[in-house]
């Protein structure tokens, strides 16, 4: 009896590109270089994704916490946004930085909203949203760093599970063959 063919974790597609781990031991995602103002701004992006995508009674408080977060941290968030603009302007020039930044931010939003990881992301976002209620403006950079570590773990867990799935799939295919690899009747190729 042939066991079922392994399936990708969390309902993911069978051909997901997994970010590589660099020589520094860090997985090179879109967020790998997020520091300082960009780290704070990307946390705001994650919070926004959570407020829009983490639905249902279990996550209901995220939206209220997000609104309060935006209001109580309006000034440091504006500084972070200006800092990200300055970084992109310095790196890509005054004519190209807006388009480049918007492309980057779209990738950040898509990263956080990746459907197979969304439930685990929302669980992490709920914890983060509860903690955000007591964060002072001066503590926002440290809070962002801590929160990013929790979010990064969600995706790292998925990447590791996906890598394990690839190993299992390769072993299964080596033992039982690949779909569609059965011999074709003569003249049907």
C-alpha cells in the first residue's frame, strides 16, 4: 500500500519560494534589513494587516487597539514615516524613491498577509495589540523590535515546516515515483 503523497503545510501551494538563510544565519525576507524608523513603520504595517485581516470574535479587539495605537503614537509614527522617506530618498534619489518605497511597502503588506500563515500571524498580532496598549512613545522602537521577533517566528516556523515537507516529498517521490511519470502507451507522447 502506498501512503498518501505529502502535502505542503498549512494548505500552501506546492511551489513556494522559501527565502534563503544567509551566512549570517538570518533568513533573507523582505524584512531582513528593517531597523530604526523602518522597523517601527513596518510594525505599523503589520498592525494594519492584522486590523484588516484578522477577523472573527477571537481577534475583535485588534481593531480597537490599532486605532488607539495610531492615536497615541501619531507623532513617533510620523517621525518613523519621515525617516523611511529620508532613507529611500538617500538610497534611490528624489525622483525614484516614492515608487521604490511603495513597491517595497506592497511587498511588506503581502508578506504579512500570506494566507497560509495568517492564523498564526493573527495570534501573534493579538498578543502584540494587547501589549501595545501600554507602550509609551519612547519605548516604541524597542516594542517594535520585540514584536518583530514574534512575527518573524511565525514565518520561520512556516519556512521550516515547508523545508521539511520538501524533504518528505522528495523521499516519497524517490520511493513511489512522481505523478504523471507512469509509462505512456506507445504513440501518445
